């Protein structure tokens, strides 16, 4: 059980999303919600406040009669439930609900505590509203997608529960839960914010963090396979450039490489008088083998940057208007604008694309016999010309990497005005987060092919027993999925299986 009693970390969210942890709200934070609601209830009696007694967006110029205020909150939910396209994965929806919950727990939204309680029940019971992927421009937050979340809360939408898509009202009744009832501004509060883009971004961050470790390990395995000199990952060398990401990656490489019987010591082999004129083994390997700390260092730093941005967004107030009991005021502004998330997701998908590019180039090194000089073309253990090894696998890896490169182009600058030009500059944060998700999916596919290639290369050379323990563990896991192959067979099933292995097994090797 994770008790929310202040700032929530991405690691805690990961434990809820992937570790089966439940959440509970500390009494102090619940009290904040109640106090905010009571203040807004009193404060709003004789004042004009956006979204409480006015229309929404360009309709804000019209005041709503007191007799229709409750109806107003239902109308924003129903009218904005216009999403289209395939539904978001449950894991992203669950993360979005956590993000929305955290905004309410700051005590600056003026919502009734029953909304908080119902969100907790949805999260803990894995009741995930059906939310289409298309609809948000990331300006007043994720209005359309969050309207679908709200629709489920009031018992009028659909939810995913226990593997089935069902009417929300049925699932609520089965679980003994009452649909959300409007009090002052619950309809606007649920729909107005960055929770969906932040939820998708959180899932993206979790996967990106895991993928960085996979990228480092496959780089170590490659260098082991070709018996590289190990000084490119030394602490002394990498410490001289001062970048914390580079230093961290080099340290991770040394940790994964510990116990390897394949990496060579330059000092022992080359730093002595020699009469050789031509060296059989490369004095320095290609960049895709040697420059790992320099290539993945910026990636590591971006992933850390994304963590800070996401945690600030999750633990902040992305609402409008904002209720402040301390200053006894209601502030109208633009905290719902998704620029921070959009910008960070653009940077994250560039980093993920870089990992895909690195893996693709490393694969090319393994497949290209005239470059590596020690392996058969395309790791073909059959009859050359009759058999083809992993020749066609490269097509898939290359085309998928190329798509990543296209998707990596900045989306943050693709603003299109709408809403009668009320939303005249928008973030497109949710679109950017979804594009980042596509890059992640693609990169897992490239990684899967790369690990199959590494395992085949190890068997080509008969060096499995000399691998570092970390490399050997993954080699064994991959070979349990796809044994050493000589004859030509369809690969698509094995690629998918290795991809699933990488997704479902975070690398926790030391």
C-alpha cells in the first residue's frame, strides 16, 4: 500500500502501475480537499467565476442561471465526449487517473471529496474508463479525453474491467460504488487539465528508463562478442568530460561487464614494445561500439530531465480556475497548458530514436562480415547462398528505425488555433506523448532483433561460457525463446516473443 501524503514519485507510480500496489490518501491531504471545497462553496455565492456560473471557452461571456449550475457541469462532460480512434491502453488511463487525483489532492480545485474517493476506487480496482486516443490539442488540457474519464465516473460511459469493455453503470453497481454527483465544479475540474498527456508520458518514462538499461547491456554484449579493449568505458576517461550522464553510462557498462572473459586489456596487450606492423585485431573499434558513454550519456540525462518535469506536473495544480483558501481568492489562468509535457516528450522521443539508431548500427556491424571480420554474413550458419541467416531481419530493423527518425521530428511546434481562436496557441502535448509511445514500441522491436542477433553471434563464435554473468543471463533467456538456428525459418513469431520478454522483464541486473 502506498500512502499519498505529499509529493508522489514516478517510482511510486510505477509500483502502482506494474507492481500491483494500491493507494490510500493520508488524512491531511483529504482534509485539504474538503477545506478547498468548503471555501469555494462559500466564496462563489455572489461572484462570477469561470466554469461555475459561466459557460466554457468562448461561451464564458454568458452567465448561467443558478437553477442550471448543476446541469452545466454535466453538460461539459457530455458535450466534450467526442473522442475518436482506438482506445488508450489501460495502463495509460490508470496513470492519467493518478495524475488527475494528485491535482485534486493539492487542495486548489474546490471539488467535493467524493470525487477523490471515487478516483481512488477506480485506480485500486483497475476500473479504467474507455478513452479514445484522438481529441486533445493540449491547450485546456485534455478536454475531450478527460471528458470520457468523467463520463465513466458519472456512470454514463464505458470502462475496461477484468479484461472486458462494459457500461460504467454496470461496473459501478457490481463494485458497490455510487456514480459521481456534481456539487460545484466537478465536471470542469475532471475535464480541465493535463492528466492524459501526463499519464501517457509517465508510462513512456517508465519504459524509456528500462530501455536505457537494455541499450547499455546490448552494447556491452556486442563489445564482448568482438573482444573489444575495455578502456573506452573506464572511469578515468569518461570522468574527464564531466557530463554526469556519460559518467553514469560508463559506470553501468563496467557493472554489466564485470566478470567477462572476453573484453581485453589494452595495457596488457599493446602498451609494450612490439615489432608488429599490421595488427590483426582493431586498435579501436567502430563508433557504435566505442562511443556508447558519449551517445547514451545525453539520453540518460534527458530521461532524468523528463522525470523532473513529469513529477512537477503530477504534483502541481494543472487546473483552471485555481482555488486558494489561504489568499481567499480564485485565480484564472492557464495551468492547464501542456507545454512542459509536449516539449519533454519531443526530447524523449529523440532520445529513444537515438537508442534505436544505435542498435540498428550495431546490428549492421554484426551482419557485415567485411566490417567485423570474424562472423559469417548475416550470422548465417547454413550454406551461403542457399540459406540467408538474419538478412531479412535487417530490413525490418532498418525500416522501423527509419520510422522512428520521422516520428522524432518536433511536434511541439505544430500548433493549430481552434475554439473560435480562444485556443490560439496550443501544445499538442497528448499527440506528442502518443508519438513518443509509438517510438517506444518501434524501439522494442529493433531491440528484439538486436538481441536475437547477439545471441546468434555468440553461438557463431562459441563464446557463451566467457560472457559476463549479466550478458549470459540475457543470452540464456533469449535462447530459451529462439534457439540457435541454421536452417531458414519465419522469424516474426520469435521477434514478437523476444519483444514481449524485453517489455515484461525490466533489467534489474547489477
